[in-house]
């Protein structure tokens, strides 16, 4: 374990094996740092916050400070961050609130570039990349393998499905289907994240089925939800079934529909 003499570790903090805590860091009394966590320097980790093994946090991050929510009145709330995350400079992540379940969760193997924000009660999956200065609002769900470009805003309660990609400078105000491609200032659904599907080794047959499914959602008869239900009855692809289940699940937002 390497702790710089200028760091402040408050009584009660739980520090794992081989943790590195650099100059001028502050670790609060309810914080749990897993094995081999690295706090570079000038990092504040506070609140009821748990950080998984092999996560690196870069200078001037503020992790676990109270939610930026006027409805928060000091109730018990947690922030749980998984393993092997890279959290770059000036990132902020807040714990949950009573109205949102009391917990914010970040999965494993994420990459959070400088200046991004994960708000209260958000649920972020594994292998998520969030690029510089992007804000994920409260109560959002970001599923596995999502990429969000720089300077984006994700509206509260929005769900972004597995494997979707959001282009830079997009404001996303409605749910995004799994593997969707969103771009433009007001976040329009413009296709599928085909590059991401290929990189993750998805079978060509499943990619073809997803392309057919997208076209059906775009041009088929009936409402968007009617088309999704038909896809569920007609397609044998597990990837399409995953997309249909996502669309038919309960949500507080509308969907971005194919243009």
C-alpha cells in the first residue's frame, strides 16, 4: 500500500491491498476501496461509496458527494463502482436518492473521460465509454457496451440499450433501442451501430436480422410498438428478441424512432 503523507484517510475507511493514494487526496469514513485501486492525486472520495478493484481515478475527480438534486435531504444513499474502471480528470459521480432507490451503480471496465458526470440513481452497465464533458442525468439506465460521444446530454429517466452509440454533441431526450446509432443536435435514431456489432464479434446472421428488424421498426405497418410486438413473434434471433424486450419494457420516456 502506498499512501502519500499529504492524503487524508478518515477513520472508518476500508482500504484494500496494494491501494495507491496520491498527494492531497481525501477518503471519507464510509468509503471502501478495493484491491489495487489507484487515486492519482487531488481526488475526493466521500459518502457511502464502494470502488471495485483495479480502478484508477485521475486528478480532481469528486466521487460520492451528495446528489445535485433539490429533493435530496440527507437520506442514506450509496454509490457503487465496479472493477477496472478508468475515471479521468474532473469526473463527478453522485450517490442515489430516496426517490430513485437510494443507489447509483457503475459496472466494470468502464472508461469515463475528463469532465463527465454520472448523476444520482443512474445505472451504468459494463464496458461503457463516456467521452469528455458528457452528462448522464438522474435515473438513467445505460446498458452494457454503450458509447456516448463528447459533449452529450442524456435526459433524466432515459434508457440507452445495449451496444448503442451516441454521436458527439447530441441531446438525447428519449429511449434508444439496443445497438442503435443516434446522432444530431436533438439526438435522432439514424441506424444501427454496425461497427460496434462487428467489433464485438456478433454473428453475421444476427447482424442481418437486426438490420431487417430496424427496417421493420422504421417502415412497417402500425405504430412503433405494434411493429416491435410483430418482430417478437416473427424473429428467431436472440439479438432481435433482446431489442424487442427492451422496447416493450416499462419506461418513463418515449422512444427515439427511426427516421
